[in-house]
C-alpha cells in the first residue's frame, strides 16, 4: 500500500467483478476513492463495501456501458458525489468473444455484440469523463485491451477486431488529449486466471477435443515465464500507468502475458 492516489477519484468500469474488481481494489489500497460501474448491483455494492473497509469513499453506478443514457450516470456521480473531480478512468468492462467461429461461419449479430461491448464500451465512458479532465488539465486514462488487439487469432474475429479498434482509439485519444496533460494508455493482458477464463478454456478445449488441463498446460508452455497471469498482475500494471511514475508515457501498450507475445 503506497497511498500514492490519496485524494484522487477513479472511475473503473467493470469494477465489480474479475479483473475490474482487482483493479478497483488495488487503486483503493493505494488511496483512491472510487466510482465503480457495472450492471450487477449486488456485486457493485460488495466491491464498494470492500473499498470502504479500506477507508475510501466508494459508490457503485449501475449502468450498461454501451447505452449513452446509462453511461451519463457516470458524470452525474462525478458531479454529485465528488464535486466534479475525476483523476483517472480505467475501462475494464467489455465483452468476450467465445463464439470460436471462423469469419465465414460468424453470425453478424454476435460479431456486433462483441464490437459494441468492447469499442463503444470503451469509448462512451471515456468520453463521459473528458469534460472534467480537460477542465482540470490533468488525468490518466487506462483502457484494458488485450494481446488479441496486437496479433490475429483464428476464430476470434470479433475479439481481435474490437481490441484492435481499442488500440486505435487509445492512440487517437493520446494525441487529442496530450495538450490537456492527460495520459492515455492500454494494458494488454494475455490469459488471466479466473472463473471466466476457465469457462472459456473449457469451451475451447472441448472444441479441440482435448482436456481443459491439457490446454492450460499448452498455454502455460507457450509463455516465457511458463505461467498464466492473475488479475492482480493486471491491476499492478494499471496502477503504474495511472501514477505519476508514468507521467511521460502515453499512447502505449503495457503487455501482461508472462512473455507469450514474443
């Protein structure tokens, strides 16, 4: 615990579960007050309570991040609960591409859901906080992208296309917001331990006619460090990019994958 974010206000989308929850609590441990955005009210309240137990102010905002009218609740919370102050936003919410279909088999409606969840779900919350950050002439934006935003992967057209779009968005925002002293970067996880990745791994293994543990061993063996990442590994990368230690880094990717991308 460093308390380097004491007095800061952080917005974390997808902050009630999984990687987003780990990020929210890591920021709280380092002193940040929180606006946690998600759709599951019970999970939001639980994560907020965990942050409050650390001595932080924390509120949950129930919203679908792909619906502009609901995303507006973020700015309402910033204005109403924190007097218009926001120092950082981390967009950890998104939609996974578990369809495992080649492009010629892909259902366009399924593809659109992934694109909306990852692209609009990144763009809309960031756009909602920009008036506050521009007014204060400071801020940190960290988008959770992924290694599939840096390389192609068969049967993951929606996941790859949407994450490549997030990468493009990060670079455009870095150029647009640099004059306002706002840093914009991406964290790109590989395979991350957790229930959702375990479910996805089980589905992928079944499609390949193999045991899930065998697939896991294959993935671990493909990484230089011979291990998968944890949500805490991703959270640590986010805390670095959200800190003043990264004050002169913008428009960049921080890959957290155990050395899989070589």
